[in-house]
């Protein structure tokens, strides 16, 4: 998985990664919370809390994510 974008949160950063098959994934605490055809779909669902929940039970919708791709930073800046 290649991490592309990130959004800092109060807890842990949320990453948008791309797998070898070209799908985009919402990554939180090293877990994929969903697979998407487009990066903007992953960001929209993460911001709205419409992803799978991570094992720690965090509600992704409570993390304060923006649905604007411009608010993301390069993933490497938060690693």
C-alpha cells in the first residue's frame, strides 16, 4: 500500500493510500476502512463517517475530517 495523502486529527492521522490494484483506501491506525475507485470518494466517505469502523471503535465521523482534498497534506509529512 502506497500512502498518498493524510489528514491530521486529534487522535491519529487518517491516510489515503493506493493499493497495487489501483484502489484507494481510507487508512486509520494501520487498518483499511474501505476501498474506493477514486480518491475523492475515499475522502468524502471518511469525512462523513461512512466507512468501516476501526478495531478500536473510533467513529470516523467524529475525527473532524474535511471532505476537501485540498485540506489533505502529503502522507510523508505525517509519518
